C-alpha cells in the first residue's frame, strides 16, 4: 500500500503537549500524519520525518480548509487556557470553526481529547472541556471524545507542578485540593487509546473515560512521587489558599503560566472520577499503575526520548535529570534597530570574543571567575574563530546548540550552576526594522536552583537590555546609521 492510499490523519494542535507526543506515536504505528499548529516553524523544529506540516489557527476559519483537505481522521487537541480571561469563549469559537470546516472537507471522524467531568463542574476549565465536546458534536462528522484526568508523563502540566513541589519544598502548605481524588493515566496508555479509537467503528459518536488502574488523592500521588525521587516532604493542607492565591504561589516554584496554573487548580478542587470500564472493554490492554507511569516518565527523560517541550521555544536540559525542573524559568531583554539583519548577525556572532559580552563585562568576568574557581570551563576554552560561529562551537562556558543565521542563535550554559540554562538570541522583522531579543531559559535543580535564579532576575533583565542595545548600536555604527530605537 502506498503512502497516498493510506488514510491521512490530521493532528490539529500538534505543538501542544499531547500533540507533540501523539505525532511520533502515530508515525511509529505506520500511519500517514499531517501535523498542524499556529506556528509551522515550531513543528519543523521537532525534527519529525515523513510528516506533512501545516500552519492554521482554529480562530481564523480561512486557514482551516487547506489543513483539512483530504483528511480521514482529525485529532482536535486545542485549548485556550493560556489566553486567560474568556478562554472558554475562545474554546467554543475555535471548536465551531473547526467543526464546520471538517464537515465541508468530508472528514470521516473527529477524535477530541477532553477532561474527566465531575457531576457538577464549577471549574471554568472543566466546563469549557465539556462544552467544547458538545460543540464539536453539533456537526455531522462523528466525534469520538476521550476524557482523561491527570496525565503522568514528562511535560504534563499537572505532573510537572507536583514534581516541582516535591523537589523544591521540604514542607508544603497546600490548598485543600490535595485531598481530591483522581485516576491518573500514563501518557503511553492514553496515546494507545487515542490511536486505536480512531479506527473502531463502534467508537464513532461515543464518549469514553480514560483512566489508569489507581484512584488516588493528589496527596497520595505526590507522596508516591516523592518516594521515587528520594524525597519526604511534609504536606500541610490549609483552607485559606484560594485557586487564585495558589496559582501565584505555584508560579514561584514552577514555570507554568499563571493563567494555566489557575485553570488547573480550579479543576483540581473536585473529585474527578472515571467510568473507565466501557473503554477498557473496547480496547483491552494492560495499564500502568502510578509507580510504573512515573518510572516510565523518568526513564524517558534519562534516555533523552522527550520529543519536544511543553512551552513553545523553551529548551530541554542536556543530560536531563529528575531533579531539574521540566519547565524553564525565563528572563529577556530586547531592542529595535534599522540595521540590516546580516550586519546585526555579524555583530552577534562576536559574542564572548576576548571576554566581550556586549554589556556589563565586569559582571560577566566575576561570574566566569566563580565558575573557574568551582572547576568549570570558564577561561579554559578558546573560540574557534573571532567572528564566525557554527553548530558545536564553544565560547568560554557556552556551547552553540542552535545556529540559524540570521534568525536565531542558541547557546547552552556549561558553567557550574544548580540547574541547566540556555541563552537564546532571536532576530525578527518588525515594523520595517528588526527586533533583537535575548532570553535566558533556566531549569532549576531543586530549591538551590530557585535561590540561584530569583536574585539574578533583575541582573539578567539589566544585562539583556544592555546587550541587545549594544549589539544593535554596533550594527548601526557599522552600517553608518542613526542611533538604535
């Protein structure tokens, strides 16, 4: 059977957490896959082979017909939690556009991943998941809805929040939701369900609860996770932590956006249980228990099998370890310039030459000296060329791990630190000129990583603003132009 005769599967929302894992899972099963997201370059960076890449947005109906053309099965994996206020309205609008476009394109089946729903959902997040499924079903394309609770896998928002809490806090003051019950499911098991249901005729138009074999409180989940990570935190639930206060508090110890954390926490206050037997009867298979699910997630990280990252543009730590946060803390600075892109890039490629980091070089020297005293690579390595870079080059305590002239330069921090970091420069056209942005991504290693990161945030912001301004100033001077905007 040739590629063109196999059913074409669309993964809509392929840059998100589930989509990023579902695409390689479908490819491994021999399926013909089209990956679609709002930003095609994010998908291309995944490095998937034999995949069609499309760029479309469910909130822009004109972009959908081409993405859905010729599609047999469409996975709908879109949500708008990160949009903050009114994300439920955006979810419904996007679902209606997609539903109508799927009907027009002659799609055979929509598979939608929703969430487990309590009897009387108060959470806007859970209510939105429920209403999105109802909206998709109002079309003539049969919808198979899979409802899942907490997903145990590297990068899963709820799982990573719990891991960060366990890693960072020997004593946790938590909201009462830690006593809520939920049946967590392993990422691998959920992917199998999603794949098989798309091709079972009896599943058309049906809704199924997907759950693992354990029904646990979130306190139980954190305690079991802690044991597997060699931790023993004291968990103290208190009634005064509202979802809003909890989300701000969590923002201190994780890099989950406040809007996402608030929506998740609002849903965690319910007992969210599953009627899982119908799905288990339809798709019989051995299911991982919680400990097996956690171990599978840790093993995937240790063997570098993570296919991508939860946040678009964030960078995974090299030699990933469970004590490192999956999500990156970040700080950035930027500057606009009218200088030509190639001139800006030429200046940028001189980063670190002869100890020149464009701004506040005394602070750079002090940090490098500390790294040298601790046995790090600072002062010990020389650049290959004073003004040219290529993938793999070393610059003092940095290594080039991304090189895309004149758009993006990505440097891995190899100096001694309680965590793993990346410095990324991005040059993007804007308003007739270019915006140069420098962003630090840091994955803290436990509480010491947080104590290292937070005092340095103001310094990073100061340095990055100065760095980008100086690069642009030098580029404009070279081009004989006026001062940087």
